[in-house]
C-alpha cells in the first residue's frame, strides 16, 4: 500500500534529501490494525510522513526499493519473509544505503536484538513504548544514529557479537585505513559511549568527536553506529572479557 505524502520524492541518497522535507517512513507489519495506529501517530508529527505500508517482509523489500523511504519500521514475525530477512535484503542493497531500518516488535529478546544488529538494523524497540518515544526513534534512526542504549549495546555485543578469545579476529586489515585517533573513537563507540560522553572523556568538543566517528564510518563502509560497533568487535579492535566488560586493543 502506497500513500501520498508531502516532500520532494524518494530518498535517493544521504545528501539528496531536503532537510526541510518530512522524514519518509514505510511501515511493515502483518496486523493492519497496528499499522493503522502507527500510521496515525507518525502522520501526526509535522516532520514525519508515512509513504507506504507492507503486510510482510517481501512486500516491505519491494516497496522500499520503489519508494526509497528514509526509515523502514518493521516487525520481526510476519508470514512468509519475516522482518529480519527483509532487513538483510534492504541493508545489503547498495541502492538503499540511505534507508535505515528500525525493528519494532513485541519480542524483545537478546537473541532477536543481536540478529537485528547483524542484519544491519539501526535500532530495536518494543511495541510497548510511549508515542513520543516512537517519534523520537524515527528521528534518531534517520539521523544515522543507533537507538540502542549504551548499556544494551555493551551487553548485547559482549554476548553475541564479540569474537571468542580462541578465535582469530575477522578481517583486521579493515582497520588499516583508520588513523590512531579514529581507531580510538571507534573503540569507545563500541563500548557504548555517546559522542558527548566520549568528548567528556577525551577533552574534545562533541563536534570533533562526531567528525572522527563519521570519517571512520565512511572508511569502514559502516551504515551507522550500530554497524560500527559490530565491526569493532569482529575485527578485534575491541574484545569481550569474561566478566562481560570490554577490552580495547
């Protein structure tokens, strides 16, 4: 289902979207009643517009390719192609690099969160959140940030995404393109710190931290901070230690 929405058309790239235009959102959920409720809420915001709805993952992928929304909000459990499989397809498509995926589901388990991150999702929230939190989540995801809290990032990455101690890191050569400062920033991001927290720790301005992080994301071809965290652990830049904390290499 496609909706008419204000704005300047599909999102064709990160630099192409008019910053004054509403954020274009695609909803994917097999329950029409829930989609309608979320659509009403999202459309109530001046800076957000729902441009389409999908009842399953396959339709979500097709509509995303057609409409090029800024954010896809998808459930996990849907008939046929589920939300995680749809997320993998969307995030693997180079033509959809500017589109972010937000998982919105009833099933807030650690394993689902980890699978969503591996698939390329930029955030994961439960359907029990407050209305304003959903609106803020869309804005956060569209801005290229991850929605996971620092605590959630630390626990999930340490449990599911960290390289085992007895297993060599995967593709550590990817880090060669980073400057020492950029490596340091990526390592701190991987521990779950926000830009402001990194700035306070390093005695830098938040603007400087953000610039280093964005350059690292570009060099590592990371879609967002969530993927940057995954890369940091997979390459061995940061590793988990037995007590669940992290160790920066």
